[in-house]
């Protein structure tokens, strides 16, 4: 508990993620946090076939293997299109934050191997906030088209 990477959440001890840190300091808002959670659920479904029990409902479908496989394919395609729209740089930042759960210093060391560490951390945090903002805009615009 003495490490700043952990926080008390009721009776549970949770790791303070980069998304939670950006939210806590005010660099991102609720929409970006929701978009990051949605992206991670879609990533888990597309890559591992895992659906969170509290995730979005599928509209009363029967849920046979064919329905699940079609949903899996559509989800994979959505993530591929999103990666194309964001570009490799922002997509990599999202994966570093949400899949690998890397800290800002670890990301900064990979992205900016040369130069001062504090400056690299600040740049990395700004890039991550931008990536989450773009992710949020994508999901907002996608829901407006329905």
C-alpha cells in the first residue's frame, strides 16, 4: 500500500491504472474512461472470445455458436477499422495502456529512449490522453450514426 501504484477501493486493493491516473488529475473525463472500458471489452471479445457478464446486451439473441462467431468477427473488424482510423501511433498507446497495463515511465522509456525522463513521461501522458479522446470521439460518432 506504500506504493503509489495501488489504491484502496472499499475492501479491495486495486492497481491504479494509467487511465485512472489521467482521470484523477483531470486530463480526461468520464467519456474517455467509458470509451477505454468499452475498447477493452471489445478487445477481450475479439482476441480471447471473452464477454464480460456486465457488458452490453446483445438484444435478446438466442446466443448459439453461430451468433457468437458472427459477433466475434464483427468486433474484430471494428477494432481493425478503429486501428486504421487512429493510426499506428495512437493505437499502440491504447494497447500499452489497456492491454499491457504499462506505467507512464515504462511507456516513456520505450517511446522516447533518449532525453530527460520527466519530459518523456509528460509527453507520453499527453499522447495517451489524446488517444483516449480520439477513442471516445470514435465511439460517440459511431453511436450517432445508429
